[in-house]
C-alpha cells in the first residue's frame, strides 16, 4: 500500500506549493486562504470550524471523494484538506490539487463587481416581487448563475494547469527536439479527452455534468501535453489513414445534437484563455457561458426521452 502524507508533512509541504503559485501568478492584494487539515474522524468538526472562521453561509457538503475544498466567506477564505483521502505521497499530484484550490481563491479575489454572488444557491429565491417590478430579469440572472457555476470550476482547473506548465517549463528543460507522434503516444491523449466528454454527457446522470465539462475544457486548453498534441494535429504531424483528425473530440461527440453548442463554448473559452489575464471576466461573459450551458442541458433533457443511447 502506498504511503500517504501525514498531517505534519502536509503542513510542511503547503507553504512551498503556495510559494510556487505566487511566483508564477501576478500578485494580488488578498491574503492566502487559511489551511485546515481533517481526517476521517474529525472531518465534520474541522469543516464546521472552517465555515465558522471565515463566515461562509453555504453549508452543503462537497462530493464524498473531494480531497480538497475551497471555502469562501465574508471573513476570508480557507482550504480544507482531507488527509485520509490522499491516496499516496506523490508531490506532483498534491501540487495539482492545491493549485486548483488556490485557483479558486485567485480568481475570486481578482473579480470586480463581486461575481461570486452568483454562487449563492438562494440567489433566485431571494429576488422579490419588488425586484421584478424594478426590472430585474430573472432569466438573465439564472443564465449568469449557470455560467458562474461552470466558470468557477473551469478557471480553477485552468489556473492549476497554467501554473503547472510554467513550473515544468522552468524546471524540466531536457525536452526532445522532436516528438514521434506514433499511435502509442497520441491515442492515450485522445482517450483521456474522450473519457472526460463521456463523463460530461452520460445519460445515466440525467443532465450535463458541468464539473466534468469544465475539466475537459481546462485540460484541452491549458494542460501542456494536450496543448502540444493539439498543435501537432493542427500542423498535420498527426494523421490517421492520411486524414487529419479533430483533436478536441467534439466532432465525434454523440449524440451530434450537442456539437453546435459545444463548438460555441469552445470558441468562447479559447478566446478567453488566449488573453494575458485570462482569469478576468465580466457579467456579459457569464451570460454567454450560461446560455450555452443551458442549451446543452435543454438538449440533454430532450434527448433523454427520445434518443436511442444504445445504438
């Protein structure tokens, strides 16, 4: 059995991982999140303490297998690490997880106009009749909220992969001048992307899995090995039966009814990640994201009852 990090080892490792993050990302005027470490026995108690310390009003629990959780409140922020869920002592994997949570902190701390308010699950319920009479468009608010829920997971993972690629580029300089793109090299990358798409559009979930979809796009645009793969395809270094392939996998997505909205999301996110400060967006952008996420959900709802998923 692989040895997992102890709580003491985590406490010693976290400052170094945070320093790498701060060295790569532009500085912001916000204190780092507080660190909380829990195990299987004291998780609920430690989490309640973290929620109380930062005055976070949202009490819903994360997924059962969530190794780390970012908690944002009125009095600051926190990162809760569940030591018992860390399966080994792989420092690279630990860095990826912690950089993801720091990505949440960084993106939220960089927001203008408090876009994080769209994370409030009671946002729509709190809109009163007086608000509606004053012209509050609940449909627009709902789309922005849908966009924010997707965006916050996408941008955290995108920042994590950005930091990882910058760190690797600076520390691992022994790279091959040329890559022989044999099937043994590129097929696992294609399978990786296909599996994330399959998870995002599984009919057994009854809806579009925004978490899986956000991670698919973040890896597609920001994970260094996938970026290199996509460039190789665009340069026609990779051909299958002398024909070019779609490195995104979107063209092969079934049912094909999902493809138009997916290409709109692709273009929207690709344009954003090409910006120098790709983590900064506005409400108009959230609305656009939400529109296409909602379109995918509507398509899923229609297909659940009509499409032959076994074909």
